[in-house]
């Protein structure tokens, strides 16, 4: 039996298999509002057969967007539009598919161009906004220094996360994931490379305090029927930055706060990090967290082959794997992985005729 296609319990709910679609920014929203692009994208990924389908990083307030094209969930209108998309996606998904949303705040990495526009800070003619961070330290050369968040400012951000989480539950999501990685605001508080404060949310003991305060507030605000997770940083890949030992400590704290899983990624805190990207390059980070904690762990990063994904689960290196670009390249990746691994997977009934057992042409299409 394929380990990849066994169910996995995530707190109060169970995913039918151990494949997750990563939250992938589409940079296609208008004033935080989803468009028809988001509708087709969500419905396409919903039909993939993945046990958990994550919606892209979604800003908890307008200044928390990365770009002008980033999705938001900070008004009734945002909530209603996203709820419509999730209802449509659920309508075409195989039974049992779980849907999640990643809630984030860009902090000092906000007010930027879309990637295909250059990814640089917005120019004065591009309607930039003032960003915030734990310290007034710019992301990199050519980036403006953010405003240092005051105590009142941190309270406001925490409440924005809480309000967004409540909206996400009302919009129909099964899971909520806090974005504490890739150099965004919660990660900025955790890393000494961006958090230079000397108060209660700075220094080695204090840097996790604000992200954990956000995590606890969200846990208190949403019902126990909602799966809670976080994307965390396994390493900053820079001397003086976060290490896997920090990831283990943070994952353990999240577990004690009532969180159900972590997704272990890396990098993004500074543009100068030298990251050894390659197949499964972050799996050892996920494995280290899994070995040291009791929380469910998801591995991510250049996991693109079915046998590779199967090995991660079968060897107990992680409890789930997340695919991103592999799902863009092949929106039916879980179907094809199941066929290679000899596993059964539920397909939407109108598309069941393409199952290997039903279509003699399958072997020709997938030599």
C-alpha cells in the first residue's frame, strides 16, 4: 500500500491522503479582491485529488499585502467573494478534500511590484504604502526602511489576524495556516536579522513572543473544529539567523498552543542568503522537527516526483508533503502519482473515464 495515499489526521479533521497543494500567490487580486482568475485556479486545484488544498497567502490588512495584486480578507466584501470561490471549489472537489487558507502579513517586504514587474519596491508613481516591521531595518539595498511597530501597532496587527481568522471560518475553510516564514512579518519578529528590539519582543528569549501571541489569539478565536497550522522557517541560511533548533523550539511552542501541524520551509529573510536549492532540499529540516516534536509536520520544496514524495512519507521523514510548481505544471499530479504507486484515488465523476482502468489510452499518454 502506498504511504502517500493513506489518510492523515490533522487535529479535528482527517485528510484523505498526505498530499497538500501549497499556498501559491497569484498576484491577480484587485484591491485585495479575488478575480475570475482565482475562481478557475481554486477549482482546478480542487480537482487535483490532493487531500488538502491551500489558498494563497492572504493579507490580514491592506498594508500587509506584498503587492497591489495580493489577496486580502480584511472586509465583508473580501470574505463574501472568497466564500463564493471556496464553495465553487468544494463543489468540484473529490469528497473529503480539505480546504485551507494561509493568513499572512508582508511587513517590510510589502509595497512591492508583482514578480513579473520586477519584484522591486514600488516607485513613487506606483502608489506605494508605508510598511511596518519589528525594527526599522530595510529588507535589502534599495528597499525603504519600514516603520517600527509600537505596542499599539502590534495589538492592531494581532487583532487583524484574529479578525481574518474569524472571517476565514465563516467563509467555509477547514484549515487556517499562519505564515511565519519567507521573510514576512511573523518571521521578521522571529529572526535576529530583522528584529533588533531590546524590549519584551526582542532578544533571544523575546523574539518568539509576538508570533506566539498571534498564534494563541487565533487559537482562542476559532472553533476547535478548525484545523490550525503554521508555515515556519527551518533556517535562514545566513549566519546569525534562524536555525533548525529554533524551528524545533517554535514548533513545540505552537504544539503547546494547540496547533495541529507545521509546514517547514526556509529562507526569505534577506535577499543575500545563499540557498542550496535542489530536489527535497528542505526535507531534512522537516524531518528534524518531526523527530523532536509531536506536532504533525509537512515537508515542502522541490518535491516533484511521486517516488520521491512516497519515500518522504514511507520513511517517516514527514507526515505530509506539499507540492506547488509541480501542481501548476501538472494539475492532475496526485492522479498520476496514484497510478504510479498503485493507489486508488477518487476523481470527480465527470472525469472518472480518464482513470487508468477505464481508459486504454492511459499508458500511451503516460509512458
